[in-house]
């Protein structure tokens, strides 16, 4: 789970598979384990500081330094808010890093947001279907679901935009 922060989604994912998250900032790494009453061990494994416990490992450091050595065969990546957290100039770099990092047979479950970009400056940024299809053009892309969040907000944040649409994508590498 790239740019995982202290997302409670990590707990649900752990019920399905061993979880590997990557987070740049130390505080959410520590807070995640503390807030959920999970014992945590910490160690340095260059280039990351590893926070690990109860089937969840969070690598504290730069996601762009993650290598395939950390992965065991094809994986499922859950991008709840990584792509939409990145400014436009970094999104191409992110997509290319995923393509290089992920073994064939891997899947990406991607959540995107669409809203009028003139009405709000991100993050989270609006990322259109056209951009997603361009960024991951070498992969198989399927739109799984669309949810209208207008007036409801996103990730515990309120939005004052004329529309707010969340989309779930499955991208197969």
C-alpha cells in the first residue's frame, strides 16, 4: 500500500494477506500501531526504517526507493490515496515506478477522484479517467465502480465542489 499513512484499511487488508505499506513520514507509522494496540518492532533495513507487527510491515521512507526485493512474486497493490496525493508532474514517475517494480501478474486496485480542478487545489488532486488510461496504457484497465460523493467529502475531509466522484479501478500488469 503506497503512501499508506495510518490508514485503517491496513487492518482489513491484513485479514486477507500479509501487508506491506510504504510511508514517508515517521509519525503515522508509529501512530498506526499505537492507535490499534499492536505490538511493533522497529529495525533499519536500508533504505527504510521498518515498523512491523501482527502481519503488517510499514516501510518508512521514499516509495520511489522501493525495489522488487521487497516483494514475493505477483502482488496486489491497494492505492487508496497515493496517486491522487501526487501533483501532476509526479504521477507519471509513480506509474512508471509501479510498472518497473511489479512482477507480471500483479494487480493494482486504484481509487481516483474527479472534481472540477478549478474549484479546489489538491491534494487530493482530481485525476481523470483519461489520465489513468494514459498513465497505465500498457496494462489492462477495468473500471470497477463509481460513487458520487458530492456533498459527502472524501477521507474525513469535506469538499466544497460542484461534484465529487470516486472511481475504483483494477489495473492488471
